[in-house]
């Protein structure tokens, strides 16, 4: 029986930011090791420039989640590669 080698990939993640909960403090942007968060150019309904996920490159580490002082403003999801 022939064995197939599967290439292991890094776990990927994604960040969801509740735009109207974000106060634009920038803690998540400053702490993100992958630098995948930036300030939005648009204002949210509270008049802040919220953080924005660039859409690619997140590893799901969760550092942004723990850096954020606003409960519920950031959610981090991590997907584990299939074996």
C-alpha cells in the first residue's frame, strides 16, 4: 500500500470585529503579531474609527481578543487542518 505524505499547514484563523462595539483604541492592532488588523477609514455609529481585519494571515492566536478592553468587540476563530 502506498503511503501519501500530507503536508502539514499552519492553523489558520479569522477575526470578527463588531464594528459598533469597537472604540478605536488600537490595542488589538498594536498587539497583533501577524499585523493583520488596521484602523478602518470609515467611522462607526459612535464616531470612532474601528479596527478592521484585512481578511488574510490570521493564525487564530487570540492576542487581539485579550488585548481588547471592550467585552464582545472581537471574536477569534481558529480552524485546525484536517489530518
